[in-house]
């Protein structure tokens, strides 16, 4: 019988991590892809939250009008929209808190 250590060594090898792009330096232009990544990520997050809200409203409208929409799908869409909005609010609160902490730092 083989020991657990030997069995672990026989497992598939771990592949090397993919290279990470460097962070922008202090002199990098704001229009560069690295400089606009936060704004792009924020806009994408807002768009996804809005899409979840629209899907929930559409699902509720279909259900109330008597179209072929099941109750569990309506509940799922509504909860998905609610959870995504709550998560977005928590992320926003963390970003605001971090900004306020940076502004309190003394130079």
C-alpha cells in the first residue's frame, strides 16, 4: 500500500502561473489601459447590476401578465438582483472607506 505522500506526488503536476502584467508607474498616462481599468471595471459592475435588475423586472412583469413564467424563476431573478445590488453596495462602501483613509493620511 502506498503512503498518502506518494499518492500525492503521483497527482497531475501543477502548471506554471500565467504572467502578470506590471502595474502602471507614477508617470504612466491616465488614458492607458492600466489607468482606465478601475473605471472600466466599475462601469461593467454597474452594468451587470442594472442587467440583473432589468431581468428581475421583466420576469415579474411576465409572471403578473400571465405569460409562461414560473414562480421559482421569478423568485430566483429577484434574489439574484437583490444580492448583486447588496454586493455592489458593500464594494462601494469599501472603496469610499479606503478613499477616506487615504485622504486622512498625512504627508
